[in-house]
């Protein structure tokens, strides 16, 4: 994913309460701010693939993450159990099936469904 190759900035830092275990902290990048959540992408600390971190708006200690390391291009998860799901696709990945299932693109790599 191209977003993971750009230089890091201060806005890419996750809140201190977010556990980055299993993720390479140097690759965390803010990808979207949508619906009261910030969505970050990162690389796993071992193997190929990518990770999604979903963090609730400021002041709330809610977050979730999931990673795929098997090379599959799509990761779908209900991270926080609050009625929303997120799907991550690799650059140029096909999104038509996900859009047909009610997902909406919020960033080049992230789709959400409520």
C-alpha cells in the first residue's frame, strides 16, 4: 500500500492507550477520519500483509485492530463491536463486491459498513 511508504508525520501517532503488539510501529499511518473514528494502516511486525487499527474519537479509550499476514488482499472485521465493519483492500484492489454488500469507500484502501 502506497500510504505505508510515505514519510511519517505527527498525525500518524496513535494514542498511548493503543497497543501496537504485532504491528511495526514505524509503519503506522493515519488513513482516514470518519464517523467518530480514526483509521490507521500499518504493516505487521512479521511477514507480509497489513493491519487496520480503528480508534474512537478523542477522549474515548476504545480501539481495535486486526492484521492479515497471508497475502490476502481484503481484511474484513467488526473491530469494536459497535455495529460497524471495515474492509481493507490493497492498492488497486477490487471493491465492487464489497460496495454491493453495502460498504462505502472512505479512503483509497478502506471501506466501511454500518
